[in-house]
C-alpha cells in the first residue's frame, strides 16, 4: 500500500511536483501516466526515499518516507530508471548483494536468488558477468534485485524503456503474477498502450499535478473519450514539455 | 550502530574491482612494479656512471700528438689514454659533433716553438658542452693541461732563481663530497615520493568506480533505496579503496626492497637501509595515510558526474598531497615535531629517516600516526555527509 499526500518538490526555481496525492492499493497495478517532464520520476523518487519532499509526505505500508526512511525502504522494491547493474558481478551476485544490503543471511539470499532466477527464467545467464548483458537481461537482473527481499510494494520507473517486444511481454506476465500474489505495484510510463493493457488504476500527472485518478473506465467516462490516448491528451491539455523518447 | 551495510558494500566493491583490469593494473602493477624497477635502473646507472668518472681511465683523441710528446706523457701518467688522430680543425669539429670522438685535443703547429720562446703556447680542446655527461671528463682534461702549464711555469721561475711558491698567492682546494653513496641517497629520497604516489594510485580507480562510476551506470539510485544509512554506503566504499591502497603500499615497499638489493649498493659502500625491518617500518608509517587518501579521493570523485570527469579531476588532485614533498626536497626540510602534523610531509620525512638508517624519534611517529588518522576520519565523515546530499544524484 502506497500513499502520497500532497507531495511537493522544487529544483531551484523549477517546481517539478506540486501537491501530488494518490494511493496505490495492494493486489493492484497502478500506472503513473504523464508526458515527459510531468513529474513522474520525481514523484517516484520521493516515494522510494531518494529525494526528500519539500512538503507533504508519503507512506509505504504506513511508514513515513520522511520520518522512517529505512523502514519504508525495507517494504519497497525499486526498479529505477535505466536499471543499472554491476558489470563485474554475475546476475546472481547482483541479486545477492542487495539481499545482503537488506540484511538477509548468506543461505537465505542464495536460496532467494535461485528462486528469482527460476521465476524470471534467467538460468541461461544467471552466472555470467553482467558486462555483456542485453537490455532484457539487465532488466531481469534489476527486477530480481528489486524483489530479493520479498517487498510488498514494487516501484518501477519506466520499466519498458529500451526493451524489445518479447521482453515487454515477459515483464507484463511477471507483473500480473505479482499482482495475483497480492503485491502493490506502481509503475510510471508515458506509453498509453502499456497502461491500458496492464493497469487497474491510473494516476495521470501533468505539470507536476494530478489531473485525474481512478479506474481506467472512470477516466474514460469522465473525459468522454473511449480511447485512453484521447483521454490522456484532453487531460494533459495536449502539452508535452519534452519530446517523447 | 549496525555495521552490516558497511561490510556488505566493502565486500562487493572489493570483489567487483578484483575483476576490473583497470583497478588491478593500477593497484598491483603500475605502482608496485614500474616504480621500483625504474628507480633501481636509475640508481644502477647513476652509481656505475659515477664510478666510471672517478676511477677509470679517460680516452682523449689528440691531433698532432707528435708536436707535444712531453704533455702527452704527462697526461698519460695521469690516467688519460691517448688516441692519436690526424684531424684538421674542420675534421675535429665534425668528429665531435658526430660523436665519433668525444673529446679532441689539438696541438697547433707552433706549439713547440712558442713554448721554447716563452710565449703562451695554445692547445685547442674540442668538446660538446650540451652533453652534460662529458663535462666532468672535459674538466679533468682541462685541469690536467693547466696543471702541466703551472708546472712548466714553476720550472721557469726556479731557473730564474724565484721561489715558485711566491707567485701562487692563493690556492683553491676543491672538495667534492658527492660520492656514490650520496648520489644513491638522493635517488632514494625520490623513492618515498613514488611509494606515496603508488599507494594513492592503488585506490584511485576503485574510488572513481564506486562513486562517479556507480552514478553514471545508474545503479546508485537503487543502492540508495536499500535500508542502509547513506553514509554507511560511503564508508564501505572508502574501506574498499583503502584496502586496495594497503595492498599497493605493501607491494610497492616490498618491490623496492627487492629491487634495491639487486642494485648492490654495498659494493659502493652505500648503506641504504631497506631490509625487511626497514620495509615494515615504512609500511607502518604510511598505513595511517590510507584512510586519508581513500576518503580524499572518494570525496573528489563523488563530486564528478561521470567516470571520465572524475578521472580528469583526480589526475590533478592526486598530485596535491605530494606538493609538501616537493617543498621538502627544495628547502631541504629536516624532521621536526611541527612537520609531523602535516600528512604526506610527515610520512616523507619519516621514510627518509628510515632509508638513511638514522634513529627514528618515537614522538614524531606518534604525532604523525595520530594526526594523520584524525584527518582521515574527519575526511571520511565529510564523505559520508556528502552521500546524504541529494545533489549527489545529479
């Protein structure tokens, strides 16, 4: 369960996020949708405690990211933008390292790494150095790393960027699996179809503010658009602060 | 305080960099091998060169030797081997320029006649003053020829009933105390510089990789979401850089110790002190610097946005701590309690003392160790604070 309450963040004169509030429930996939530069990443980064909100607060399973960041982090799995992995470690070592940082015992993290390697079908490359990994292999490694401590909540920042069709499908399948297992999943995206296919709930952000939130059907009904894309354009005023990449 | 996070980061950085060729080369090869080998070669050259000039006969080519048999006999008796050549002025110039003959002494045609008439008799000495190594040989020939002239003058005074001593009112006696031993100690003082630099280089790439590199790869963000206090992440990284510096330091000093023993200083009566005991003392004196160096490099690399940027900064920054050594060399600083508060300078002075096999002052060692460790811990703390900043993420 994730809850953002009136989050605000500025970088110098730029107000990146202005009073964002929403919640993401367990057993659901929530999409954070918005054009480039809308404040999606900044919002996520405040949720996963890398940035401190200027105002407002966020709660991960009831833990404040301001007051108890370490406790909040324990309840969080994070796939950051770019999914950087350690090139001189194998996939398995990458996973185990984060297990260790989360305080898991040696045997526990080894067992969990094996479990994740099977879950994500990483067997062919699990014991190779990450140096020569493809984007898809990197993403799987980063995902497994995010899941190593069995977090209830999973935050993904534009996870499908740079992935081919097969990898996107694999990711989608996994997210659905995790939802079935009762996890709370929040991911950001600027790709309409993805959100359309996967999400139960959507939070649309534009200009650092929430412009719409709720079930997909509700949003479509509210904007009178049958297609999500049209709804998105009418909600965000058709403005994009950057070129879609 | 739970130190598990520091340990986890330390182990991961240590292992990951063990697989990185760049780190390994800089920690285990460049400093520890190249430095000592280079220095030993320089010392070998310097010593053997000095010996050649002091003891061995000097070969001088002489044009028209038949015009001055007595002068040649005089030179011959004083360690000059004469090679007779038949050059005119142009040929002599060419021969020296081309280095087929290094020093040529030309006896002009009127040498004998002028000498008999009591006129100044010229001789011409060709050499190339841009070749520094021959200057001592040239000076030796010049000195001998002048000495020969003085002896003739003295004979002339005697023949005229004048005491030759009275026309030599001043006698300059030069004492050159530069010996093979002295020169080797001069080179050895360079060694402390190389040891300290090599130590810093040992942790350089790890410090860059663990800070700027991690940020550039995009793994820093996820690392910061682990439930480990941010400053602990930095402490772990500094500890790993320090471990590589320690390895580099131990290897470098060991290699110096071995390399110097091959040079065979004893043959020349030099007593550079680099046995196992001295080597251990040197490592012990430098070890406190490791925390300082690792934290220092990590802080600088932490400000850089990319690996490349960090490399640029550090290439420059790594030389700053060694500046006091330059001053020490230029000003000829001797160990003093006050200097022991200056990191790098205190280690340099202590190391020099050890190499010269002089008595080492325990108070100096204590000041150096404690103050350097203190600075190192302060820098480590600052580095930890740096990792709490959001600007870190760029």
